[in-house]
C-alpha cells in the first residue's frame, strides 16, 4: 500500500510539478499587488512578505521539477539507446501501458508506434495480452521485476518486465529455444543454459536450475574456468559439489547460444549410448584405430549415407592439409596441439565441412574417442570466397607485371627474328627455323594477351556491334572449330539492339566458349548459340553479383555435354584451372572470357547439370544512342613504302634489346634515328637548338621520368613534334595523360617490324 502511494506521489509530482510552480508564481504576484494596495502599513508589509516567500518557493519548485524532467528525459534516452540494438523486441511504457519507446526489433515485428498501447501491439502474439500484462505489472510493483514463460501458437515465448521508476516500465519479449519435446515443457531432460551475445545467462531450464541449485547470471558462476572449451570436459559448481560435465554448444539464433551440460565421457558406454540418440548435438564414438563404434541420429544425418558401424574415420571425412589418421593418432597419444579441426565430409551429394572436437576416455581398459561435430559449411564457404578473391587479385597484379616484362622480351625476340627474315628467303636452310621462332613468339604473345585479358588490363578497341552481324562473320570459323560430329545452330532475337564492345575480343570469347562446349561432347551433339534482348525492371542478384536494372543483350552458348559438377562450377573461371589432360589446354580460356566480359562492362554466368549440359550466359548492356559517339569506319588504304631519309626520330627506350631492334628497323626504312636510354638523356639531347626532330618514339614506363612527363616538357619548346608511345602495359595506363598530348598515338608491345614502321609512317605522313 505504501509502495503504491509512493509511486502515485512520484507520478503526480512528475505530471503536476510545472503547473504548481506556475500557480505559486501567480499567487505571489497577486499577494504583492494586494500588499501595495493595502491601506494599513502592517497589512501591506505582511502581504508583500508572503508574496516574496511564495515567489521564492515557486522558483525553487519550478527549477527542481525542470531538473527532474530533464533527468527523466536523459534516462529515457540512455535506456532507449541501450535497447535499440537488442535482438529481442523491447518496449518502454507508462504504468497504463502506453508505449513511449520501442526498439528496432519491436518496430519491425509489430509496427508499434509511440502512443499505442502494449496490449494492442501484442494482441497478435497472445490470446489475452491485457490479463498477462496486468498480472506481470502487479508483480513488478511488488518485486521490481517479473517474468512469465507462455506457450503460444508461434512457439515458446518469455515476457519480462522491469520497473524503471518515475511511472516507467521496461518490457522485453524473447523467443525460447524449442527443444522439440512437446509444448509446455521447460527444456529437455538434459541441463541447458542459454547465453546472449555478451556471454550473460539469459535462461536456464529446470534441469539446469536443479543441477546448479540456483539461477545464475553469468557462466563464471557455473564453470570453474572460463572461457569454456566446447566439446571438452569441464568442471562446474553444482548443488551437491564440484561435477565434471561435457560442455557442448548449439547456435540458437540472434546471437544466442544453447550450452548443454552432458554426462562426461567416462559414463558413456554402449549400454548408456541410447541416452544420446535424441540430443541436438552430432556425436560419434570411435575406437583408437579410428573405426566407428556408435553414433547418434543427428550425427548420422550430418555425415550422410556413408555412416555405419565399423567404417573408418578417414572414409567419412578428409583432413585439410594432412591425413585424418595422423590427427587421430596424435589425439590418442596425447600429443595433439589442438583438440578440434575443420574437416571436409566425403559426401557425394554436396560439399560440407564440419568442426570436429575429439575427447579421449577409457572404456573397459581400452581407449575410446568421442567426437563432437558441428556444421561449419557456411564458415568455410565464406573463408574460401575471401581467399579466392584475394588470390584473384594477386594473380591479376602478377599478370600485369609479368606481361610487361614478357612483352619487352617478346618484342626483342620477334623483332630480331623479323630482321633475320629480311636477309633470308624461303630457299635458305635457316628460313624454316626462323619461321618457327617467329610463330612461337606470336603464340607466347597470345598467351600474355590472355593473362592481360584475365586481369582486365588489355587494350580494348570498343565499337558499336550488332551481334547478328558479328555471328554471321564468325559462323564459318566456328563451324570449322566444332568439327563434323558437332552441329552448330544459331537463333537470334528479331529486335536485337546494339552493344558497345571490342569485336576482336568478343570473337575470342565466343571461340573459347564454343571450343569448351565441343570438348564437353566427345561423342557429338548440338551447340546452340542464342541471342535475346532482356529488360530487367529490378536488379538481378545472382552468384554474389548484382546486375543493375536496365536493358541487356543476352548471349547464350548451350551444349549437351557432360556438365560440370557442383563442387567445380565455382572454379571454372579461375586461371590455369582445367579438367583436360596435360597438353590439351592451358586453363586460360574461360578466365580470359571472364576478364574480357567484365572489362567490357558485362556479366557472365554458368548453369550446368551433370550428364545434361551446360549453358554460359553473357549479358551486355544495351548501347544508349544519346551517350555514344558515332563510329567512323575508315577504309583500308594501302600504305606506300616510306622513302629513305624522310624524317628524324628520337627513340627513347630503357630496354636495350628493344631499343636495338627498333633502331635498326627504323634505319632500314630510311629514317635518321637518335637513341636515348632514359627520359633525362632524351631531354639532354634536345638541348641542342640546331637539332631538328620530327617524331618522338618513347616507352611509357621508365625509371625516372615516364614517357608522358618528358614529352610534355619537350613539347613546350618543340610543339609541332608528333609522338608514338609504346608500352607493354595496357593503354589505360596512358589514356588519361595522352588526352593532354596532341598528335600522339599508342603502339602496344610486342610489335613487329612492320607494325612499328607503319605506325611511324602514319604519324609522319
């Protein structure tokens, strides 16, 4: 009674404090006026004194009540911030049940807003929320807090309330783990403790409370040592004294963990193993040699059809880096560094990983091993995806650097081979050897080009394309590629729109996909190439990629081959990954296609079914006419042979073999060539004002100043000189800087003698 009266007093003060302060101020003003108007001095003095007193009291009351109001608002804000990220719905309400604050989980599940009643918000969860709320609030008025477990149609729910003072109550609704042993029960027969994200104990079932002897708030009050190594024997403080238990953990969702206190392994024998059959924890018992002795039902479901008594551990799962038998032997002998390992299950239907914790115990004089398993497939999948992305990034960077060095070497090899071929005709004995060198250098250059395509660092020449025209030009070559056993059919969308891509690179993608489809059908079949316009009204999410909404041209290559296994389909775009025998492929075909498509701004996906076939789908964004520049197709005009001595060229190249070849090639065509091995040497040469230079041929990446830097500096004094940039890197490293350099072109390495001579001739003429 006194508690209720005290609460009512606090409530009335909170609500009427400001009003009373204003009333006192008004009364003091009235008395002051009356005192001034009073005829008698004594009465005047008394009224004025009373007015001043009331004025001071009113000011103090108003100030105190304002302080209390601000403090209450701060408290409400702090509590609101505290419960905002709680995974369970939480509400701050008045004594009448009006909702003042609801956290994110409550707003999401119940859509409750400020001013609504808690009973109205919970009417879809409980049959009679008003009665439940009144009962719990009455208990909270007496004890400060109350809670009740309620079985609903949606499961086992726990509703808790805490008095916050100042006519405020905090309500929290929590879903309790359903053990599957019937409604209305308080957890399984085995002791179970539910913990939150911070490790605090949220719930103990009846068995756990009976075993411990009390309700505890943290794991420190249960276990002698924390943190607890799950899957191993730990000592707890029980009601009857210290007790050894086997602690196992199950994810209960929303950051909660259910910790089961199982009987220790010493009590686990064949006669008592039936007690473990229905546990929600996968358990397997092995002999010291690794043979399965027994297992529970959920363990058999996790491992799969291969689980049976007498089966060896190594036939059920395989180690990640070393044999499973070695780890088992170390555990039995006590030499194991860690008691748990991540292993891969030998399942044929899907790829799965488990975390296995081993515990040894003696049973009938023989050593037996109890394995506690947990599904780690999602964890290992995320780890594999992260490692894969890191590996791809590293390979891409390596490919760019290696390609630059290889292009310099190949330029020197193929260039000097071209110089030798000028002095030999087909009748010479050395001609065939020189042609072999030339052809293999070209093959090496193509391989480097594939590496650059994968790393998306090649130089593209995009243009407007109609896939129908592209396929028509390529059909004859594709028919020759597939051979006589395989049929090639094309089906086009009649209203196909144009795209912007590099025609030569797109043809390379198609040839790679068609060759792979042919190789997947050794006994023959049909390869279908289809084109279709697709309009995505919403973004398409697939294979961890989001395709923005818009119009796309979809190109599909479909075969009737052997298909790709599910565990291999994520690796098909990796460089150097191939299922072909040694010498039949480099493993760069699909990775090259992937790099070209991604660099073009498209997307590539693969669908495959074993023994049914595979479909590669490529989506290119439709070209928007307003943003595209018209492509001017220049007619090929035969270039006249350059005349001798019609230009002075300054050649700047830090690679001596490349510089020697380029210098000789240009001199053979009649040009006067000045050589420099660095940008600084080139600028030094240009200090001679009497020297007339018509063309700069310079490498882009060099020690010291790079090509564009020294060229811009030289053009300040010689603005009419034209420029040819050469590089083993992609043109995109130069494109931003080249825009500010007039009369400049780019020649990628490796280049032949004719490529260099033709480019120089075009610039000078």
